[in-house]
């Protein structure tokens, strides 16, 4: 990264201590390192470039000097071409959604954050300038103060997954104390976040998982963890549920999940088809087709089972992020990090995820 003039002792940091509010960064920053995606493909298509321009901040935006970013499944899917209808016209783009780091500058209307503050947060799924870069840009609503009790590596693994779970549980299902939640894929980042969020809300949680994550899920407060590789969940689990979060997706988990719901319950899947249909047919045809398919399923399941059906996805939610921060600080929400890589080894990190060599969370450090 090249910086025209550092206002702090460490010239490599490129961190600004004054002025705190900047309407333009061009007089200070000429560029930074960023992992660019010039075309869709395997991990080898990534390019680590120097002197990538740092855009001016809008009034509500914050410049974050990244310390760590996590590798989400969405990052791998975007790299491979998922969402091309959105991203292809803008290539090359920067991928990445999560970030933990330090505030380097703030826009003129930012009130809740200040330069030098340690923060963590996540971008919307369709953001074009992601977080695989020395300096990420997020809106004020997409960031919150990082609890001092956790490291940047630990913090970077949390926000995107936890906000995805928060939207499903709190915005879609509106879970309340005493209700029952079934999670398919409780060992993944979103599923494990959902378990912890639901337990913190006083819910009774059951989850499907693979054997090596079973103990961790039970330790997080789930009342039952079913290893779907050795157990039949339809026989192992008893009773009805108020909500089902399906992080796996597919006809089989959808069938099982729907049948486990009581009337008035909510089924939420992460595998909505809006992006895939839009990629296949374009916006003009694909988006109306996806809307029609979703409405058809909503009507079908409302009529046959009396339940609500949702395609759920992450979105910025200041209330949700504040609650996530509170739970993280209290030690009630965490996502284990299995391995870290340097940002310069991003290709190796994605190759390891692609080959399923690392089932758990991977983080890139700066």
C-alpha cells in the first residue's frame, strides 16, 4: 500500500489521526492493496493489486483499515460466477463481506464512530467494493465497536453470518422466548450463529449436524443435536417447531422442515433462487420468475400446512448488529476460526475451501 503522507508514526499503517472527518481522501490516500476479481473462475483468477484507488467517502461512510476479513461461502460463489447478473458489468470487483479493523476516516454525517476506534461489521451481499482490501468502505449502519474481549481474527468471522441468522430469526420468524427452533446445518457459521441467538432469546433449539460439531452445538445451548450422517432426523426428533432455518437447502430438507412445523410456523431457507434465476435469464425475465416462484411456494405451503415460507438473506440491521455486539462481548456468541491465512495467500485460502480441506471458518489477516 502506498500512502502520500502518514499522520501517524507508522508510515506503513496509512492511518489518519487528523482530520477526523474527511469529505475527500484523495489528498491523503493514492491507493491501497486489494484482491481483485477480474473474471469469474477458480481461486487462481484472483489478483492482488497495488495502488487500487480508494474512493471518496460519502457522508454516511466509514473508511476501515482492515486487520482481518473472513472467507464466506458467498465469497467463493461470487468468485465462481454466482450473481454474475449483478457483478459482471462491474468487473474487476473486490469480493469479501466481513471485516474487523480500525477506523481510518469518517464521512461528514457519521456520529457514532471515531477515528482510531476498533470496529467490525459486514457489507450487503451485492456490494461491489468488498473487504479483501487494506481499506474497506462501509456505511455507519454496517459497523459497530469491536468488543475488546475478542481479537480482530475472531471478530471478522462473526458479522455476516450472525446478521444472516438474525434476519431469519428476528425479521422473518420473529422468534420469542419459549418457542422451538430447528436448524438444518447447525455446525456452519450461519447455523451456529442462529443457535446462539435463539438460546439467548430463551428458545428451545434442535439442530442437525455432522459428528465433529455435535459437542460444540450442545455446549452452545442446543437441547438436541442430530448427526445426520448416522441418524434419521425424522425418527430422532420429536414434536413440532415454531421455526425452521434451513442453511443446507434442497428438496429433502425442505420437505422434512415443512413437516416439522406447527401451523403458523416459519420455514426459512438460505437457498433462495432469485440470484440463480436472474443469472440464467437476466433481470427482465429472471427477477419476475423468481418472484413468481417464491409467491407460488408461499401460497402452496400456506394452503397445505398453514405456515410461512421465506427466502432469507443478510441485510444491514443496526439493531441486530448492536445485539450481536452485546452477545459477543458477553461471551454468548462466537464462531470458531479453524485457520488463518495472510491476505497475500488468498488463492491458497480459497483453494482449501474449494477442496473442502478446511470445513470450518477461514480468516485472512493483514
